[in-house]
C-alpha cells in the first residue's frame, strides 16, 4: 500500500428516495482510478432494521449496488455486528437512525483500528470516527532538507561555518575539480547545520 492513492468522497444524500437513488448512481464518477475509496457522510437511509429504532422502518436498497460493485464495506456495521446505535434522533428521542456512515474499500478493512459513534454538540447528528492504522504506508523518504535561516543569526553557528570554509579552502587542491570541492563543502556545511 506504500504508493497507494486514497480517494475520500464526503456526501450528503437526498432524503427523497428517487433523488437518493440517482445520487448514489452518480457517485462513482467521483472515484479516482487506481485509488482506495472511502465514502463518508450522511446517507439519509438505512439498510437494516438494526440501524433504526422507533417509527416505521423503511429499508433502502439504494446502496446495495454501490457497495457490491465497488467492494465497499459499511465499516461500523462490520466492526459492531448486530449492535444498534444511531447517529440521528428526532427531538423527542423516540426515533433514531444510523444515517451517518463510512463505506471503505475492502482492502482497507484489515487496517481499521476502530469505528465509533460519538455525540456531537454542534449538530443534530452524532459524529462517526474512523481510525486507520496505515503503519508505514506513507514512506516518502527523508524529504527535502532546508536550512533554518534563524541559525544564520547565531554567532556560534556562523563561527562554525567560517571555520569549515577556512579548513576546506586549505584542501581545495586535493580535489580533482572545483565542482567536487564545492559539493563537498556544501555537504559539510549541511551536516554541521543539521547537527547544530
């Protein structure tokens, strides 16, 4: 997974069932080729009686094609089995539904540390938190080093650089070309700056 691309698609699905079906059918146009897809947000529908309590239970089949064709997993349901927990409640708390979800690519499932629902004080929906352990997935190497320009204001550092330059000037004739000497000098200053 080291060179893998991730495609995050955040959604707010329509509440109208006809519009919602069309909305889910249009989602794949936002899936990047050769990337691991994560679709998250308010799906405004449920797929199981376990995703609702109170009121009439209307099961939606709108998502089935999406997660079957694209091998997406409702990761909260996968990690919590038959448990019921809701992300939205009516004002009297007599009806609740799990409308907010993470659908993740099948090959991410083994990297899931947890997926939990937590209260959210600034919304009428609770939040769903997904934690992934991607380990060493992002191995970009040491990166590009840049000199901390603030070190140029330090007298000790500047004296150290002056001494490095003076010493290297003495050995300039030992190098086959001025270019090789210059590269060696720059490397020496870089190492001193990193250590400083």
